[in-house]
C-alpha cells in the first residue's frame, strides 16, 4: 500500500516528538537528587559510603549526613567530635544534621520515631542510605529502625538502601546487590575518614578499605561500596545516577 505525503509527515512528527521526550533513565541521570546518609555516629557515613558521597557531590547532587548523635565519649568531647564532623563534611562537600541522641544510649520509641521522621521530612530526600539492621552496635541498629520507620510512615516515597561498616566486626550477614565504583574517589573518602582523628582511623580505615577492595573484586573494579536496596523503593536511583 502506498504511503501518502501526509502520512509520512505525520509519522515523522510523532517520531520526533517521542525522541524529544527524555527517558526515565535519562531523567534520573540528569536530575539533581537529594540524598541523606544516616549514621549512628560521626564517621559511620564516611566509612561506609564516603566514596559514593564524593561521587554524588561531584555531580552536583545535594548530600546530607544525618548523625544520630554527636559521637562524644570520654575522653573525647562533643566539641572535638563536632569539629571533626565539620571537616569531614567539608571534604565531602556534604551538609550535616544531628538527630539529638546520645552516644551509646540510643532510644527507639514513639517520641523518637516521630522526631527522627520530621528531620528526614525537612530534607525531603529522593534517596536515603542507612545502617544494615543486623549490626553489633546498638546505635547502628537504632539508626536502622528509626530510618526504616520513617520510610514506612512516608509511604516509601524515597529509595532506601542499607550500607556496611566494619563488616564482620559490626555489620553481620550482609548481602548487597548494588555496587558503586569508588576507585576515583577513594582518596577523598580516606581524607574524610581521617578527619575523625580521635577515632583511631589507622585501624578502622584499614578494615573498611579491605571491604572496599573485596567489593571491588566482586564488581570488577579496584574499589567499590556495596548497598542493599529495600524492596518497595520507587527505583534503583543510586545505580541510575552512578552507573
């Protein structure tokens, strides 16, 4: 059957219109996202996700580190820990927030669920990263519970991921599925972790770097950070941004 000129013009117009509409993947890759990285203490987000945070902020995404507490523990003062966190966030080009709890005395109850949810809502994140629920540190487990509840109460509006810290010592039975290559940002991550000078970074960074090297072997890169995305998240935004 012969195709008329009108049909050809009409078909070309439709094709051009379809091509002009960005795909979901393109939109995810170009839209500036708001990301919150939750941690039990100053240093946890840096050690678990520092390389990923550095990649995200380098692309212009807004990253906020939300610490459950200020990290002070005798003989280290709150002032010292606050200054260390300030330096670390400056290196990572990230913002910082505090949930107002006490180091080693995390509370998970109705009042604190509500307060924590409101802190997250103020940021209105697209992506949230938090501790893995099976962890030997009670502050890490509390951070997971508070974040998970905020996700549920918010109707799973943001993509929720878990990350690992000191795997084998703190994080247990971790099973990641999303891998982010941090080979190009490992030096930035290292500097951010070493900004927490009171927290024996020689020991803990070496431990975490072994994890990053192993995750790199698993995913085919020199260094990687691995995440577990919760089922029910809108989409795997993290992989979409940093693929």
